[in-house]
C-alpha cells in the first residue's frame, strides 16, 4: 500500500458504495468504506421497491441502459453465489387503455435496443390467463425482472470487502478531503473518534449527500457539481391477499416509472412509489395520498377494495432534474470531468441504481484505470 493507510476510500455504504468497494477489493485493493449512519444501507438503498429491473426504458447508449442490463445479469449471479433471497417473478408492463397500447411498441423497441432478454408482447387474453384480476388492453412481459432482499445483498457485499482485508466503518461521516502532493488524498473522517487517513483512490457514492460531499473536496470545481432535487415517493401496503404474482407496471410517467405493484418476498402486496418534488428530507406518509393511489391502481386492478390500503413508508431519490425537466443519465464523474486524478464522484444514482450497482462498481474501477 506504499505510504497510504488504504488503497481506496469509498464514501457511502449503500448498495452502490458497497458495490464500488467490492469491485475495488476484487482487484486486490484494501478498501475503507465510510458511512455516516449507524448501519449500512439505511438511506436510499433502504427505501425503495427492491425491484430487479430488466433495463427496458433507458435511452440507447446511456449509462442507465448499459449498466442496468449488465448489473442485472451480474446481480442474479451474485445473489445465487451468496445465497441471498430473490424472486425472478417477471414483470408485466400493462396498457390499461387502447391509447396506451401504442406505447408498448416503443417500450419493446427500446428494450430490444438495450439487449433485454425475453421481451414479448401479450394480448389481453394472454395476460388474463396469467393474471385474471388484471384489467388491461395488452401488455409487455419482462421475464428477467424480479424482487430481492436488498439488505441481504448489502451484507454480502460488506462481507466480501472485509474478507479482502478492507473495512466498512459506520457512524463515520466524511468531512472532506485534500489532494496530496504526488497523488492520493488526505481524508477527514468525523464521528466519536475523528481521524485523518490517507488513500490513493477516492470514490464518493453517498446518494442524497453527493453534492455536499463533493463540495468538501479541495480543488473539486464547484461549477461541475450538478443541482440536487429531492424526489419523494410514498408506498401503501395492501391489507389482504396479494392479487398478482408478477410485478405490474403502467407505462412510465414523466421523470419516473409510475406507481407500480409488487409482491414482496414475504408475500405481501405493496404499491408505489408516486413522485413528489420536495424541499426537505421528510419521510412521513400522508394517509390522504391514498385517494390518488386508489384511483391510479384501479386502472389496472378494479377489484381493489375500499379501505384496503395502509400507509407504509417513503423514500427520497437524489434526482438531477426538477419537475417537467427531462430525466438525465447517471453522473459518474472521473478525472476528465473534474481534473482530480484518482477520484470518481457519483451523482444522481437513483433508479435503476440498485439493479445497476455491481456494474456501476465495475465502471468506477475502469474509470480509475483498474
């Protein structure tokens, strides 16, 4: 390790930060992952749908398109080898009106351009044979989509990092870094026992704190830090038997995939998230939002009983766009973007970041020349 305390420091112990640490560990580096919270994966990684995305929707040639498909393939293999629970249940993208049927064609075309396996069109009759309670005029089937135990996945990543001689350190906020003469960084870590440590490589993947973290790195050009918007989504849980075995998605809405259905690994039905742009990290769920959920869900499940939805939880996504603005790609900024050798800074890693995480880790390692 030359004169460095660690070969690499990764900021943020969510799914993406841990996957970056894992990718670097696989290359023989000793890695420290710093997490400001008391446990791993309690931020964006803990407040999502735990869906494994096929990679259907993302623009041809984008990071999201490439890394989602690569990440999904790698993720299933990782879950198998580490015995982490998942259900490759498949997904139906449903057209609930004749006006939406044409959108399925464009989604199918995009999915095929993205090299998503097994995609197919289904007629109304074919869909009803699979999911009799579903109301639709047609659908796409994505057999590679599923749900999984995201926390079990993150624990497995942590185990791999530690088995390679690295460390995942919680309750240790990153407070800034300075480039060292001759290369590498001096990193200031806070918490009950503040310390300074040195590393050759630095990766920042702290989700909602990405912009704030970048601003504390000496020499990081402020003009390259993108704006941050909080995209809040709430979830409601069904009190009753899950009506569908597969994921059910409407066509995407502007800036998100729309309120969808999943049956979690415990067999319970969950709906969400919706999308609201907010100014604060407020994770409360307003029960009044159920009114809109009932209206929306009954488009594809008219049998939803009154009073069957209970407020569940909320998540906030680190969006790089505001309301009515086009949804941008992931930002994985290496030295070419900011001019600091040995540093990769991640911004706007929202959906499909969880599915893409292993591929994001490989991409980061590549941008560090590894």
